[in-house]
C-alpha cells in the first residue's frame, strides 16, 4: 500500500512534470508568436509611417509634353545648371501680351538665357523667357525676379510650365519638374473674399495672445482670409494656426528655401549674413499678390502686430468706399505707422469715459504673448520716421510688383490716407526707447472694439484649449487695464 502509494505519487509527480513542461512549451511558443506578431505589427506601423511620403505619387505631365513631374504648390524648383529657383507661375492678363509670369529667386550676378517649356492641350511649346530682377534686393547676392514667358500661338492657356537654361539644353536630361500655371482666367467680380491679409514671413514666432487678438481684430474689421508665409514657430502657435486653418480663416504657406540657399534674418546684409533678404519676404509678397489676385477684392500687406483702424467708421468694408471716393479707385492706400510700445502699460486717463469691458476668468495672463488692449499709449510721430514703415490696402489686380512698404510697380500708384480717416496701430517694442511715460500720447481707439474682441478671443482660447472651457465672461462698466 505504502509502496503503491509512493509509486502512485511518483507517477503523479511525473505526469505533473510532463504537463508542466508541455504547458511551458506552449506558453513559450505562444509568447514567441505574440512577440513576433507584436514586433511585426510595430514594424509594419513603422514602415507605414516612414514610407508614407514615398507612397505619394506626384502627377506626371502628359507624355507629349515631355517627361517629368508636376511639383506640389509651394515647392521650389531649381533650374538645372543655374542658381535660379522657381517659386510659382501665374498667367498675366493685363499687359496686352499673352504671357506667363514665373516668380523666381535668382543669383543677380549670373546671366542666364531662359527657355520656357509650356504644356498646352497636352502638347509641348517652347518660348524664350525674359528675366526682370526686382530692384528691391537690398544688396543681397540673390534677388526676386519675374521670368516672363510669352505664349506661342496655339497655346493660349498653358496648364504647366517649366524654365530651363538654353546653355544646358543640349546636355539636359529629359526629366523635368513642372509648375502648375495659376490664374488661367481673369475674374473681375464675385470674389470669394472681400479682404485678404498677407502676413510675411512668420519665423521663430511664439506670441500666442497677440496672434489671436490680431486675427480676431482683423475679422471684426471685415477680413475673410489671412495668408501666412511661415518659416518657424512654437508648438503652441502651430496649434492656434491649425485651429484657424480648420475654421477656414487662415491659409499657411510653408516658406523655406534652406535646401537651396541661406536666407538672412536681417533686411540688410550688415544686419545678418545670408544670400537673400529677410527670410525670403519679397518673393513671398510677390507670390501672395498673384495667388490672391482673382480671389480677393482687396488685399492688405502687413504684420500681425499691426492693425489698420478706421477713425470715423468701424470696418474696412465701410472704409474702402470712403477712400475710393476721396483718393480715387484702384489705388494703393498707405496708412501711417503709429508705434504703441509694448513695454509700457498704463491705464487710460481718468477723464476718459470707457465703453463696457468684457472680463473673463481666469484671464489672459495664463496665455503667453502681448495683450494689445493693455498698450494704449503711442510714441509721438517724428519727422524722421513719419513716412516710413507704413502698410497698404490695395486692389491686387492693380499691382504688378509689391514691396514691404508700398508698391514697386502698379497701375495707379499709392495715396497717403489722412490719419483722421484711418491709421495703423503698431503694438511692438519701442522705436523711441528714451521717451518717458508722460511723453507718450493716449489713443483709446482700440477700446471701442474691446468688448467684442474680448468675447471672440476668449471663445478661441477656450475652443482651442488654451483657457479652461468653463471660463465665464461678464460685461463690466469700469475698465481696469
Ligand atoms: C534637373 O535635372 C534632373 C536630372 O535629370 C531632373 O530630375 C530635374 O527634374 C531637372 N530639373 C528641372 C527643373 O527640370
Ligand atoms: C463682401 O462684401 C459684401 C458687401 O459689403 C457683402 O455683401 C459680402 O457678404 C461680403 N463677402 C464676404 C465673403 O464677407
Ligand atoms: C548655408 O550656410 C552654411 C554655413 O555657411 C553652409 O555650410 C551651407 O552650405 C549653406 N547652405 C546652402 C544651401 O547654401
Ligand atoms: C494659470 O497659471 C498659473 C501659474 O502658472 C497656474 O497656477 C494656474 O493653474 C493657471 N490657471 C489656469 C486656469 O490654467
């Protein structure tokens, strides 16, 4: 009994051991399979994530137009065997000649005989391109140019274009990169937007509150679209820009030429080394004018810290008829620059009666950036800078070549706007840093927008998650800024 018992016990132990071994083998195999599967899944995910750009196939030009690809909007194209970069191409309807304007950045010291290759009804046409380098290159080695490509007869509305160098023609490979030709039709009314603002160029940008306030102010003034040529910004700014892009207000155009040249961070060579003026602002402005030529009734070229405020009416929609009547239609209207130093925060004078203010919890101190409503004192206008650093509103169809301040070439020129009709409020670092607070001049014009502005800014900050969603706004008679 005892022997049997022990025998039985041994047999039992053996069976258990076998079971255990079996179990552990199964578990090991299962875990190996799982591990492998996991790894596979990860690997497949990884492969998919990194290979996405490769899956994207650029459309090819029709066979009859040669061999090559159509580059996505905004991608720069290098002209082989030259230092020329092509930005974008637009059909020109105003010169009496049938032609396409290719906006380019060129090495000014280089002479190139350009050939334009036009794809028309899926047939290739060739014409001789003529380059015109804009004079506002500020002494940098590279400058902005228009390469004008005449349209051969039979090719009235080309779909795609590229430019080559005549000297490189013989040895050039058949492969070409083509740009889409935009503005195939000239439209004279019923534009999708009344006012489009161009902000060029955004770099190292972190000023969240002033960006949201600026974009909300522009909408209160009647602006429907804001185009931002963007080089770099903080993750918070990207978040805000994504929000506005989704809302349909903002179009962000990535603006980098670092593959081809080094842009300067300054507007003169002595202010920052580089090949091209200030982050490529001039080609950006040129691209903007043509891109929105038939999309917007008027455009404004300005910065996000600048606001053109009418004095006798409240919106640009009401202002423009006044300007057209007083200065003539289709002019560029120049608005005087007034600097409101963002380093000085003073309450409005006690004599002022203020409109009711909207207050919200927990307030804007938790959002990074400048609060324009807290800086209502301006530097006095001085002779030396009175007529500089102004910005403009213009009908883009009257413009050939824009500048940072004003226009280089246009149909009807520019007119100064009387500061009592409208002027520009520029909330920024002081230009006259030695002034004492009592030398600054109070201007509370912004406050007439402040109740509405506060409400819309808070809505945006809450909707985009920069302020808590249960933030409560109240109207207060007394403003304590
Ligand atoms: C320059 O030549 C290369 C090589 O043949 C080609 O892939 C590229 O598309 C050409 N560039 C342009 C602008 O046509
Ligand atoms: C443009 O302005 C006109 C007249 O002021 C107005 O009727 C129209 O709704 C505006 N369009 C947009 C897109 O705001
Ligand atoms: C930009 O400048 C750096 C430093 O001078 C240089 O090494 C680089 O090659 C330049 N890049 C281009 C695209 O010219
Ligand atoms: C505001 O910022 C302060 C200090 O950074 C922080 O303690 C507080 O929680 C923030 N409030 C909200 C509502 O985000």
